[in-house]
C-alpha cells in the first residue's frame, strides 16, 4: 500500500520526462507502427481528386501559431495534392498568422517551377472575421483588393472569372477556432452552395463532426493524424506520417498514467475505508 | 547543429518555454512577455495594412466617400480614452453588435434547422440509432420543466452518459492535440536545430 501511496504522489516532472522520452524515442528511431486511412480522410482526398486540372480551389488559412502543428500539415498535404493535379489555388486568411503559412507553402511550390499569379495567389489577410467572410462571399475583391505582393488582385491571371464564392470549385477551410467551419457554413456554404471541406485542430473535431454528418461539409480532417492519413492516401509520406509513431507512444504513456493514477487513487481510498 | 540565427532564436525561445515544466520562473515569464509583444506587433502591422488597402486607399485614390463611414466609426472607438466623451464609443460598439447579431441569424438555419434535419434519419443502422437516441436523451437531460417520472429520469440518465462520453472524446482529442504540439517542437529542435532526427 505504501507503493500505491508513492505512486499517487509521483512528482509531475517525472511524468513529463517519461512522456518526453516516449515521444522523442520514436522520432529518433521510427518503429513504423501501422495505421489505416479513415473513410473521412478518403472523402477529403476524393473531393480534391475529382477536380479537373485548371479548376480553382480556395484555401482559407485560419489557424493560429499555437494550433499550427495540428493543422498546418493538413494544409500542406492538400496543397501538394492540388499542385500535383495542376489545380489553381487561391489563399486567403481571416487570422493574421494565416498569411505567413500561405506564403511558406507558396515559396515551396515556386521552387518546383509553379508560377505565382497563375497557379496560386495569396490574397492576404482581411479583418472582421465573420463580416469579412460574408463580404468575401459576395465580392472577393472587397476585402482583398490587393494580394500580399501588392498586385491588384483582379488583374492576376488566376483571378480571371472569379467574382464570388460561388466561382470556386471547392472551398477548403483550416481552423483552430474562430473563424472556423461554423462561420464558413453560415456565410458561404448555405448561400452559395459551393462544396466546403474543413481541416480543424483535434480539439474541434467532435464539435465539427455534426456539420459533416448533416452534409454541410463535404469532408472533414481533424488533427495531425488526419494529415498523416492524407499523406498516405497521396502516397507521399511527410512530416505528419513521421510523427505517428511518436503520437502513438505518447498516447500509450498517457493511458498508462491514467490507469496507474486510478489504481493509486482507488487503492488509497480502499485503505482509508478499511481503517 | 544549425548555423541559422533564426533557428537558434526559435530554439532558445522553445527551451525557455519548456522551463515552465520544472516550475514557474523568470526566464519563462520573460519569453512569455516577448511572445505576447511579438504577436501584438505582428497583428498591428497586418491590421494597419488592411485598413490601408480596404478603406484608406479607396477613399484617397478612388474617392470612395462611403469609406468615411467605417473610418469614422473606427476612430470613434478611441473616444473611450477621452474623459467625458467615452460614451460616444458605444455607437460603433452598438453597430458591431447589431451587425454580428444580423449575421448570426443564419445560425437558425445552419445550426438549428439543419442539425434537426440531420437527426431525421431511418432507424436502419447502429450508427443512426446511436445518433437519434444520443441526441434525444442528451436533450432530455436538460429538460427541467417536466415532471421527473421514471421514463424521463431513465432517458435523462442515458443522456448524462452520452454527454460524459462526448466529454471523454473531447478530452481524448485535446490530449492528442497537445501531443502534436510537443511532437512539432521536438521535430523542430532535433531536426532543424540539432541534427539528430533525419529529415
């Protein structure tokens, strides 16, 4: 019973060290634990896959730096898929950090020979959250008169024929909070009927599922795990896939902590009861 | 090991944040303030650019006088700092609240009608039955204005378990998200800073 007492009073810093090792070791020496592509990720992959070369897809990068490790790999994987299919991609952001994440992806694509203004454009940031999304839906150029490089948005070749949100073949939204799927569904999907697919931070997964099940979203990705699945679906494993072993080991460590914590708690409780 | 100054700054910032895991300390607090300051500065630059592109340039270069409305409303916000005139700042706030409320009206359709429609499904699969029973019992848990007979009590108890399972799923997702953050930092530290993990 003394052991249970000690177990229950374990210094939290020891738990941090165990967790850090559990996560770090598989990153240094990958174990190749298997995981399958979920039907949800397949749906997202299918939504991008069925677009034709030259179709224009919107990527609204609305995640913060804090949640980026969970969502950015999703956006990267989907953008790579879009480039592989020769789609045209328009980036927008309704949170300030989104602009830089869009720029990062664009710079990487430019290195492969794709052309800014023809294959993709970053229209930058628009303030106003839901109001801005609503304005964007009605007229793209009202909240985004210029792109991040100072060009008049309307003059860029990629923007030819684009006027409202209805002109996109697919809208994809990546979010860690507000604005997120709810705002896009309210202001764009319901009005313009453009297919909307979302990638969200893991925490938002359960609450966003309701929109997917009701058909308001055509596809949904949730967290790093979904990004890894998407990379596997594309047959192009990347950083998210490499992180899956670490994530699995981290979960095992946490489950063990919860189980041992409960054993210690109930053990101590029954000991006190006997007294 | 990286020779990039930016990578070193990011690595030092990351390690400073990790020091909190040992205990609260001055290094952690210093870098926390630094982070808040940088984030605020970054945000102000983008907001300034947006105001210039969306309102100021159309007003001054194209003569779009309508832009005076948001500019004046925005400036009125600052009356909050002027003693005796702070009440004027309520006008733009009232405008914003009105606008927000109007835009949110769409939620009646998207979050209410469509979600109810989504539960009007045939009882022909386990998934559908779980959705219907889960929704009805969870709502029953919050139904306080009816006599608590055995049927309502039973449904309410089931609803409580449904809610607990939902919270459990949210907690699990939360944990998963936090582990992702840790992985990302480790990937940065040991891939971009110290070359221990192969790219």
